[in-house]
C-alpha cells in the first residue's frame, strides 16, 4: 500500500524504518510523528496499522511515559 492510498487519520509504519516509529496521515502530502508535520511522497510504501496495533502502541507509550515520570520523581 502507498501513502496516497491511506485515509487521512490512518496510522502507519514505513517498512524498513525503526519499528517503534508510528506515523499518522495528516493530509495528502504530510504525515505527523509526535505532533510534528513532515512531508512525505505519495508513492512511499507504508503498512497501515490495525486498530489493535494502534491501541498497543499508545498503551506502550503511556507505560514508558509513566516509567520516566517515576524515575524523574525519585531523583
């Protein structure tokens, strides 16, 4: 699947990139990662995430954020 085939708002990964990177289609020529817009070519191959994968990604991010807060508070 290519970036142009995604719907705006879809979450995706780019094969070959670090697996932890999850992008979101913001418009027809940009995606976002960590709320920062980035240009992207429409023909880039992507893998759309399933709803379960999106939930797991954000659950893991939330857990990592909580662990970081715990470490900061202890020091």
